[in-house]
C-alpha cells in the first residue's frame, strides 16, 4: 500500500508555556523560547493558582486570603519569566481555578498552536508538575503538547537546540498527524530526521524493506531537509524500542501521534500508554499530537 507524502508546513503562531515555577517547568522553558524564535511565535506564559471545588459550601475568608496571596506571589515570580522573553512577543497570564479547565479556556481564547510543559515523570505523564490534571492536558488538548521529562539534561543555553528528531509511526491517521510537525521541525532546525516503525511479530526481509520504503516515502524531496531521512524497522516492544533508539542516536526530540486501536497488521502500535512510557523515560522532549477521532 502506498503512503502519501506529508505536507510539512505547520504554523506555531501562539505557544502556551504552562508553569508551576518548579525546576521541572523551568527545564521546559528553553524549548518554548527556541520554537518561538524559529516560528515567530508569541509565548503565553501561564500559571494557574489551583482552587479546589467547594461544591455548595462557599470558601471561607481564610481560604480566600490564601488564594489571594498565592496570586500575588505568582505575579512576582512571573516577572522573572517575562524577563527571559525579551526577544519574542510575550504575554503572562495568572488565572485562578481548576487547572485543566482554565488551561483549556486559554487554549481556545488565545488560539494556541502548541502547549509546552515539564514533568517529573514519577508516574508517567499522569503527574506533571502542573498537578493531577496533566493527564487531561496530554489526552485532550486540542493542539500538540511538548513535554519535557526528568531525564532531559544539558546546558541551559543549548537545551532548546534540535539537531536530531525521531518520528515513530505505524501509518495510522493518528500517528500520521504528527508527521508534518516532525518534517517541519527538521527543516526549521536543519535537523537530521529518523523514521521508525516497530513491529511485535517477526517479518521477512522483503516486508522490512517495504516498510522502510514506506517510511522514506513519507518525506517528499521538496521538504527542504538538510539531509535525507533515515528509516529504521525494529522488532520488539514499541515503547522500549523508541526510547532505546532515541538514546542510541542521541536524539533531541521525539515526535509521536499516539492512538488507541491498531489497524496495521503486525504493528506494535502507539497507544496512549506507549506515549506515557516514552514521555516519562525519554532523554529528550516528546511532542505529541492528537486527532479528533481520539477520545
């Protein structure tokens, strides 16, 4: 079956950098800044002061006072974030409420094209430093999410540099939705692009070559990459193979299109759980996309 080459053009006019002012969130900032520079984006630095729902019981005076103090402290801390954004258009937002609900509003209000955030990775992406609502960000954000995990290391001034990109795919619509981002980011950064297909059943050399050819066919010659992409076909567990290859190749970014059902015979596919594993263990940031067909 032929595979249609991807169209690499993407737009990142507005980037949301979600922060709780922790070191994990700080580690994600250079990537938001680097992407904003390359794509001419505006950065919206967002901090949500978490407010627990009180059902029918109104908050006490003490609770309101604590929330007000948290907002004041957040504004002071946000000034330091703003100072790092002098080179790009920037807007700081402090909101109070339930984290995912407020973030979702901002994504819609500001027409956000990408969310950037950090995670401590102790239980996968279910526990981003933004709180337990991080799983909602990951699963339901209407735009791609760039997550910087705890194993990402490097000098602060070089953290946002992207020289190599790994794009795993199983040729499903969900995983293919991530292809334009992989190709565009490779072009904008003049980065080397690696393409990966993982199967959980043994295949013949002929099928392996066919799959490798399909991978290479995803990237048109007119994509403007600095070098031809390299294709890998691997046997094993998808999550493990993705993280292992990323480490072996010293990849700077993984681009994933996670999904639920598998439709390609023999594919060790890219379900949400696979992406969670990759995000929490990868040595580099992971960009995930979703389509409207996902839950």
